[in-house]
């Protein structure tokens, strides 16, 4: 039961992070607006989002495999 709840939470977080990444230009306007003004912080935020996406994807895959095991 706990693994099902965890998988639902991880999947919702994964969907949210992917949607944030797809907005792309929305992040630049949210964190500075200008082209080169906050380039460094925008780049670090995008790197963080990529790392979070990879981590959540791996966690989702592991939880899916665990849920396949019959009890």
C-alpha cells in the first residue's frame, strides 16, 4: 500500500517538473526577464530541474518494478 502511494506522489512530482521544464521562456521571465541578466542563475535552475527529473524517473522505475513483484 505504501509503495502505491509513493508511486502516485513521485508520478505527480515528475509531471510537474517536466511541465516546468517545457515552459522554458517562462523561467527566464520569472527569474529576471532579461536575456543575459540572470543567465547564470537560469542555467543553474535548469540543471537542477534536469537532475530532479532524472532522479524522479529512476525512483518511478524502481517503484514500478517493486510493484510488479507478487506478494
